[in-house]
C-alpha cells in the first residue's frame, strides 16, 4: 500500500480501574488473542468523549461516570495489532470512572480480567501499549498528566476509596445525630408537657383548700325569712356568693378535676382516708360523713377524701 493511500485513523483507548486499583483488560482476536483495554475508532460527527462512552458500553456494557483525558499516542504499523497491521492510528487515551463494574462483553472480546498494575508488567499476554501506560501513568512516582494536576492510577483510586469511606462515615454520623436530635426533641416535648401538668397541679393544689374552706363557710349561712325585706337583701348576697363558689368549681372542672364521692359510698383506701368509725345501721365500711373533700384529676387521685365510716 502506497503512502498516498494510507489514512490516519483517530481512535480512543479506555482505561478503567476498579476500587482495588485493578485495570480492566479484555482478550481480543484483533491483537492476536492478547489482552488490551477497550478501544475503538472515533466516528464521523462524534467527539472523543462520545466515542469513549459509546465504545465502553458496546464492548463491555459499562456506563461512564466521568471521563478524563490522559494523553495521545501513535500506533504506526503496530506488529501486535493483526487486524490492520498497516494502519496508522492516533489514539487518545482516557481514564474512565464507571457507575458499576459489571462486565458484559460483545463479540469483539473473548474474555476479560481485572489485573493489578504490577501483575500486568509481568505478563506476556498483555500488549505493549498497555504496559507502557501502566509504567507511565499508574506506577510513576510523579503520577501526573501532561495537562497538570490530574492524578491517575492506584493513587487516584485509593483517594476515591478514602473519600467514599469518609463520606459514608459522615453520612452515618449525620444520621445518628439526626436520630439523637429527634429523640431529644421528643424528650423535651414530653418534659414540657410534664412541667405544664406539674405547674397546673401545683397551682390547683394551692387553690383547692381555699375552695374547700369557701364551701364549708357557705354551708353555714343562716336560715332566712324570705318575707322579711332585710333577709331578702341578705339572701341576694348569699346567692351572689354561691354563684362565685360555683365559678370556683367550674374552674376545677375545666382542668378535669372532680370531687371524690364519699357519703353512701363503700370505703376505698385508694381514694378515702378513714379518720374514725361510728355505730350505724349501714353496712360496715360505708362512708357516713365527709370530713375533708378529696379530688381526682383525669382519673388519678391527687387528694384523698377524709371520712368517717360505719362499723
């Protein structure tokens, strides 16, 4: 073939590493059944990155997560490439991170392996251009691309693994902190509710003796003659005071406080305190008199009633 008929073919070489720092190699009949990396021609109208994404998916069934340019190389009549031994390829090589490492081969490759860089250099069934890449970009002490600042090889994968581990730790820490905060918030809300109830009970406990004394005093108002004009005025005053006493009782009811039933009820040590006994025709243990009022709040005894019972 004359030089005038020779064409320069643009192509891409795709270097994929997993989290262990292993490089993906595929066995190809185009390379005399040696191992190489996924690669292919750049089609008319597509960019090199688009070619990488297409070839990667077609050859090994992977989707590129990120694509970073590494360098350019020339493949001029490469003796290992038996598919087109006279060809001149200009290959742009890319470091690729994939979304998953599940390999699905097409008919261009016979098999695949994930291989550590050091092992690649020892093997005779790996093509030279891949070994050169390993030496230059994966095992180099400087490990920098010609563009400056981009790091490749195991160092990159190790850093990515470290960052992923840190991210997982930060995420777990945040989740624990979030759970702790929610538990703390629930505990604070519970405590607030308890503090409100305790405050209410304290105020009501101070209020109840006043109400009891009010009722006792009111119960001893004198008998009045409704025909007597002066007694009528006193009765009106007593009715007014009785209304105030009713308002006191309504306040207690609004807080679900109710008086404990006593006279005629059976003595219950959980609600009643017996101050004495009297002879009676009533059944033994029946409450005969109420000495001091008892109260319950939402079904819970907050003050026992003091009583006299039958014996």
